[in-house]
C-alpha cells in the first residue's frame, strides 16, 4: 500500500535528494507530536510510516506501516509534512527557474531582455543581504511564499496519491505564481526607469561635452543632510542664470527638484573642474555629477572641512 508517491524529473530529483532526510525527520516529528502532544521531542522506537527512495524512477514513496498507521489519525500530519518539504524545495531550489519561465512569457514580443530584467527580480526578492532587517524580511517573505505552496499541496494530497512535481509547478501554484508575477512587474518598472536614466545620463554627458568652458572651478559643498550648494573659487555662493533648468527638467520629463537644480546650475556654469566636498560619495546627486562630468569632478580630502571626522560634516556658512 502506498500513501503518497512523488515523482521528479532527473534534474529535480538530484536537487531534492538532500531534502529526503528532512522529510523523514519531519514525518517522525509531526506524527509523534500529533500522537503525543504532551511529550514533544521524545520519539518512540517505531513510527507508522516509511519513506522509500527510488533513484531509478526519480521518486519517493511514503508507505504506511500497518496496523499502526491510521489514516484518520495520521493522514493530515503526513500530508502537511510532505507538502512542507516539497514547498521548501520549490522555493529554495526551483524558484529562480520559475521566475525565468514567467519572465520569458511576460517579455515575449515586448523587446525586453529577460536576462537583464531577472537581476532586478532577484534584488527585489532578496533585499539587501548586508542589512540585518533586509535579511529578516527576506526570510519572512520566503516563508510566506512557501506557505502558499504548502497550503495548496496539503489540500492536493488529501484527494490525490500521486504528485508529479514538474507538472505541478507548470500548471498549479496559482497564488504563488501571482506573487512572482507582481515581483516581475515591479522589476520591469525598475529596469525601464534605469534604462531611461542611463539614456538621460548619456544625453546630458554629450550635451556637456559640446559646451565651451565658462568657469575654471566650482566647489560643490554639502550642507546639512544631503543638500549641496555651489561655490566659486573663493568659496562664495555661485550666482548663475538657470538657463538650463527647463532643459534638464524636459529631459527628465519631471518637475524640477533639488538634484535637477544642482545639475542644471553646473551645466550653466560649465566648469573646467568641480571639487566635491561631501561626507559620503554615494549620494545620488554626487553619483550623477560624476557620471555627467567624469574626470572633471574630483573629491576633496585636504580642506579643513573634509579633514573633519566623517561622523559630522561642518555645513558651509
């Protein structure tokens, strides 16, 4: 008698093998906790279930041990344990393949390149690995996606004794796939915005290269927070006619913001050299200036302000 048979493709089975010990242990734990909730962690010498591994057919078979096994008593814990392990396997080992397949469908006839967009999907799903909260949220999100599969699989096992994992991943998991599709849509938006930004940077850089130099030196000085002021070679605020504000805004197709004003002011000044006085080099406006002006923009490390501790930057007065 077979309670459940789970079939894999050869490639899937090779990836699932490390999970076989996990499913065996979870079956033991779940059945024991169901039978003896007052004795958690204590396992009996025998339990009413066996997990057979069939390498030739790339499958595992869950076999009840009679007469100890009682379907009404042990069926649900077995279904839940099997569903949990298969769901965890899909999210941990096969999610990238599913994203690739969904992304190819979405990008068909759009001109979008799936291999370029997929990186944005991974960034969204994995957050920032260097941030502790990012890692925490990533684990919570992954557990939520896994649980969507587990709930659906548990219901499936209650009415089916055979699961073909390849077919299941292709034709089912609708709720799980819908979440991945939402991630893909967001990733496409981010990708398109980045492409537009790169085109904008290229256009501005070309525009700057065509300009004649009007000013020898401009200092770009950080104020409180992440705002900046532009100064002349005597460290006096730079007075500029903002002739190019509208040009920059029209290129961006947005209203003018603080970053646009700094960029348009620098374009109007058309300096030979820009010295950036900043606490950090990764501010967006600083990266933008560096991208547009290239080697003409240099970072200061010698003036009294920039020699100050980077814990606190003295604002320009």
